[in-house]
């Protein structure tokens, strides 16, 4: 890969067997319990959200006629499949440990995604394209602010999240292009973006509230203040990307990918098969290269 920023990154399928210790601290960022649980809440949603996205594009694929788009959709399906399987392993540790009642949030998500299955394919494609577009704002934020958001944090959780963000960048165009190819109408796409962002945020929030209650922090005013500041920071970072993506004429390929993503992919290409790309979170820059294992 040349590292040329105008070149679209390839969709590379990486079956990474992340290995989470059973003794992992769910507050994986020291000193940032609220942030840790916000991310844990997002992680809990992945094994419900991502299979829904996969099912949707798989169904839409039957109507697609563009061969290169179809190839990209297969890449999307494979990447998303590995994402939620890794998240599920981490989530299982959260449930087996301190937070067994997260299973109730999972049941709610299962029922709700089943309900969404009865929506039209266009609606589900708009949800998928919308969610994927929103993710780009999160990626930009997490990678840009990685020095603060992952500094001295647990390397396995940090590496899981940042790997996920890299691959979201690699397949950022796919769901959008698929929606445009099959439907193209603006309003359902805009609605899908807003609905999907709200929908996933709602369940992530339910999950982090339960974890903060269990940790005795939910009624702690200093913790609540830190939580609200973090939520405000998320909105401040993701909001502008969302607004831009709502403009007619928007295309995800017009958004420049973070250089770090390209460097991460290059570093990963140098690993052996099944090696886990563990980042060094003790290095203040969190560079895109991996500890030798
Ligand atoms: Fe994903
Ligand atoms: Fe994705």
C-alpha cells in the first residue's frame, strides 16, 4: 500500500482472535470509569446490531447488480462478522463477572432488532447506511483523541476498539453505496441516520447505567458530572460529522481517512496469521504498531 491518502483503503478481512483475560477490569481505562462503561455499553450492542446490518445487506445483495459493489458487500459482511464475535467474547466476561443483569438489556435488544426485521428492506438499508455513516464520526474522534481516550488503558480492550474503528474506515462506503444503488432517495437515508444513531445510543445508555449503578457511581455527583462531560465531548466530536453527512450530495469517500488507519493496516500486514494486534497504550502517542508477541 502506498499510503496515498486519495487511495481508498482495501477491505481486508482479519479474523483476529482477541484474547480477554477473565480477570479483566471492566473499568479498562484507569481514572475514567464513566468512559469505560460508555464503551462497554456500545460493545454490548454490537452482537445485536451487527448481525442486523449483515442480514440487511445480505438481503439487499440479491437485488444489486454492480459486481464491484457486490464484492465490497461481501467484505463488509466478513468484517462485521469478526467484529461482533470479538465483542461478544468481551461482553460475556462482563456478564460472567460483575454485571450479570446486562443479560436483560441483551434480551431487550434481541426483541427490538427482531421487531426491526419486519421493516421494509429500504428502511433497513437506510438504517444500515445511517449507522455506518455515524460511525465515521466516532472513528475520527477515537483515533484523533486516542492519546487521551486510551492512554494507559487495558491494551486488549483498546486494541479491540481501535481495530474495529480501522475496519469501519475501510468499509465506510459500502452500506452508503448499496443504499444509493438500490434506492437513492434522500429523506429515508437521513431518517435512517438519525434513527440508527438514537437507537444504538439508547441501548448503550441502558447498559452503562446498569454498570454505573452496580459500581455505586450512578448517584455520585462527581461521577455524573464526568459522565455528562464525556457525553458532551462525544456530541461535540461526532455532531459536525453527522451534520455534514446529512447534507445532500454527501459521500463518505469525500471524508479523508485518518493517517493512523493506514499505518495500522500496514503494521497489521507485517504480523503473522492469528497474531493479535496489541497496541502499546503506555506509549503516549499510541502509535500504530504492535507489541511483539
Ligand atoms: Fe463493525
Ligand atoms: Fe461497519
